C-alpha cells in the first residue's frame, strides 16, 4: 500500500493510539514493523469495498503467521482492517488505515476497561 504523505493521513493499529499526520504515521508503521519478523501471509479476504471518483475503501480480514515481539515461534495472527484511499497525483493512496484483532463476535463486556 502506498500511503499519502499529507498531514491528514491517519493510522490506527493494534499497538497504540491513532497516529495523525505523515510523520506520526510513518513512525507508528516503523514501530509496528519492528515487532514482526519472518512471517508468511496465509490469506486476505475482502469483506466489503466501495469506490467513487473521490474516495474508496476496503474492509479485509488479513491472516498470517509471524514471529511477534522477539518470539522465535511463528504465531497465527488475524486482523480486521479498513483502508480508505483517495487519488493523489494520479495514484490511489491510503489516507486512513485501521487494524485490530477482532475477527469473531465478542461479548458486550469485552469493551469494559478495568
């Protein structure tokens, strides 16, 4: 994916709060990529998508096996992702991406923070 380098780009990944602006988003991606190594993609399932001349989005479930946070064991990981794109200089670029590990129904109590 090619990310926009604009100040309105945002990134929400499973490792922390939303990063806003290209500098924060790039630093967040760098940190996230340092937590993964030696993996393989198992599959990417497109759940929803829509395209207009000004904006597009795609909702996917990404599954992979990867070494997480220094582990030497490959672990299965599944992420629910949403990416929003807009055309910039003739290329569709990501202006927002959200990823979280919620890929199955959760009880209402799962949102309670203690």
